[in-house]
């Protein structure tokens, strides 16, 4: 009896001892049947539905990663018998494996997705030749991780970064707070996954702002060239004024006159109460034709408008004024690529994260920092101080000397 007792104790103790290969087999099969993979694996889900959840080990070794570890079904079954996570069950004959029926898959609802978000981290800095086993082991040394996704290019090359889901939000937060993370000799940067996506979103916003800036500068350059080619002529300049619709655009004027004359230039800003149209010739005839086409009453987006043909000295003076105003505007556009105004314009289009002052948000509807559109300020009161911005409510100054401020401060 004493000998049998000793033998049983040895057997139990041996079951606790896992070789490196057995650990890898267990981890791999538990991943296949885990909460993160099984809902997305159509092939394995179809196999699970065939026989009360049981899947033959012969089917399991069709998965290349498990097959690369071992194709010996007896060895795989023996390893899985030593699993201690309470997720898997081996059939009595050792030929099949299944997820325990008591371990139901989580419902993919809002609460579950929020839980995953709170437990997910983003890590970058791994060398390109790092393997999944190495990365997973590195994570396991720093907390209990459910799954690791190595990020790859379209060519399947490792990008040096990964997403990982910890078992609890607390462990995820503790991991991100660890100082001086290293993988071998490489410095590692870690953040919560949602913070990573927020940063990428901000960078995309900034990139779009810069692209829009380039396009506007190029468009302004072309407009300037076209405008400077125009010479003053009589019977070419038409003024319009009135209580215009706030959404009136130059396109509306093209729609109104485009079929009746050749429009060469329109001086008008959305929200303004007056503007000017420069026709190639015959402004009087164009106005008459457009009026007749609209039953004798020419309105602009449903609003009553005063149309005035400028002639003689009035026309010459107004033409010179338009040239001066346009030249001033183009000078500002050129400065976008030289520093201050460019930096202000970028900040206007994005969220500027101050070092420890939270966020100051500038949107198109808030204010026009470079004074090109004359929008009415709302929300934060912003004062331009030399080459800095001052938000008066908070007293925060940010140096913007031609840099890309929001991206630098987010690093």
C-alpha cells in the first residue's frame, strides 16, 4: 500500500513538470480553442460543431504551427493532459480534444468589446527577426497575456510591433507603466492600444491638413497667375450685394451666370455680404440675359440681391482695390511654407497636446488664426503673440516656429 501511495504521488508530480515542447503544444492548442481565435476561425468552428465539440487530433495537426511542433498524436495528447488552465478536455482514448462545455464563449457585445479595449496594449521596438515564441515569452515574463498579434506587412514581414491582450485591465496598465522596457538590447515603447489609435488618428488629421495646405497654396499660385494676366476693361466688372445666404459660394455664381457669359474671376468669401465678378466682356449683356432667364428677377440662392455694373472711374478704382487685396492674400499664402503662418494653420486644423496642460482643440469652426477667412471666433479665446499662441483662459503659450507642433508634442 505504501509503495502504491508513493507511486501515485510521483505520477501527480510528474504531471506538473512540463518540457519546453509540451508548454508550446499546450499554449498553441489553447490559443486555437481560446476566446480570441475560435470565434474567428471558420474551419475550427465547423469541426467543433460536428461531434459535440470533439475535434480529432489528426485534424488539429493540419494547423501548420502545431504540426511544426509535433505530428506525434500520442505526444500531443500527453502534453494536453498536463494543461492546467481548465480550458481543454482530452477524450478517454486520447484521440480527440475539445473546449470544455462549461467554458462558453463570451458574447461579442459592447461590454465585452470594452473589456478587450481596456486590456489591450500596443508595443513597438522589436527587431524584425523576432519570432512569435520570443515575443510571447517576453510578454509572459511581464504579466498574464491571453493573446499576442504580431503586426505584419502585406508581404508578411514583421513590422517590429505587436498588439497584446492581458487577462485584466490592471495588468495591462501595470505593463504600460513599467520603466525602461527592453527586448534583448532593443528599447521598447508601450502604450494602451486605444492611445495608439488616437495618436494615429491625429497624425492622419495633421497629414490631411498639410496636404490641404499644399493644394491651397498650389491653387492660389495658379489663381495668381491667371489673375495677373487680366487687364482692366470697361463693361467687365459686376458688383453684387445684399443679405446673402451664409452658405453662398462661388459655385452658386457660376451656376447663375455660367451659361450666359465667360467668368474670369470672382472675388467673394463665404459669409460676406458683397462680392465682384469679372467677366471676359459684356457684363451688362450677361446680367440682362441671366435676368431674363430667371423671369426678370435674378436672385442668389433665393435671396434678393442688388446687381450693379461698375463703369468708368468707379470700375477702375475697384479693380485696383481688388488687385491689392488679392496680392496681400497671396503673400500670406506664400508665407505658409516659410514658418509662422504655416505652423498656425496646421495647429488650427488639429488637436495640440500641451506638455502637461491637457488638450487645446482648434477646429475649422472655432477661429481663423491666419486671418484669411475672417471667421467669427467661438469657444477658446486665442491671441496671436509674436510667433506663439496664447490661450487666454489657460495662459498657455506654445512656441510654433515653423514646426509641426502637435506631432512633436505627442511623441
